[in-house]
C-alpha cells in the first residue's frame, strides 16, 4: 500500500508539472524556447542556463505534429540566428570582448581552447562544438575573430543544430506522450517517463564526454593560424 501511495504521489507531481508546462500558450512556449537558443549562442547566456534544458522542458508539452515541427524548426532557426549574431559580435567586438570583464570571467583557457580547436579542425569544430558546454557559446564568437568564412560556418552549424534540435524535441515529446498514454493504465507510468529522460541524458553525457576528449586532443596543440585548413 505504501508503495502504491508513493507511486500516486509521483504521478500527481508529474501530472501537475506537465499540465503547468502545457498550460503555457503553444506559440509563447515555442517563442521562449527559440529566444533562449538565440541568446545562448550570441550573448553567452548558455553558460548560465543551458538551452538543452529549456528545449527539453518545452518539448514535454508538444501535443500534435504541428507543435512538434514548429518547436524543432524554431530551435534550428534560433541556433542559426544566435550563431550568426555571435559571429557578427566576434567579427566586430571580439578582441575587446575577450579582454573585457565578461571575457576574463569566461577564462583565457576556454578562449584558447575554442580558438585552437577551431584552428586545427575548422568546420568540424563548429559542428562538434554545438554539442559541447561552453564551446557551443564561445565558438560563434571565436569564428567571428578567425579567418573562417561565414558561409562555411553556417554550412557546418546547420546540420549540427538540426540533429541537436530534433533529438531533444523528439525525446521530450515521446517521454511525455508515453506517460500521458499509460498514466491511467500503469501505476508506475511516471517512472517510465523519468527512465526515458534519464536514459537519454546518460547517452548525451557519454557522447559529450567522447566529443570533449576529441576536442581536448586537438585543442591542446597550436595550429597554423589558418582555420580554413584541416591539420593532422
């Protein structure tokens, strides 16, 4: 009986949480997610509030194919817009920003890591950085200060942003949809929801660790100063 009571409490809590998110107007919810994605790659807000979290929460309220694709496409456009703004800021104010108080708080080590990784791997670094903490916010700025062309930057950022957006929106909406479908049939439906989210986050963590090792391997050695060429 105690176990059933605990399950009921968990289900009630999850019901309330999902209903709270779903109560937000779908258009507003989608716009908020898009704005966070823009800000995290243009003005470094992603160093404080990861866009991953915002998108995952917003995706739990997806209630139709239209909302699903609207959220995913908004996140992609947001990532490309934020990256473009970050590129422009880096091209225009990059050196000043790096020397500023905000730039010093980020740490010269992180700036150097982003710069060296980009120098050695070029567009590949742009693709991989979309999935890595800190680098996904610093790379657009760093590209703006480099010799890499904007067209090349966007061509690498677009597929990375698409993969990232559809992964998070798909998992969040699938987990919430599964819970809503089974909550009246299974007392442990909430644990299925949590299990799906946790399993996804574990996979994301493992992928990030592998990518971080790759980035560190190439970020520890200086390149030739030409981000348009790849180096062994």
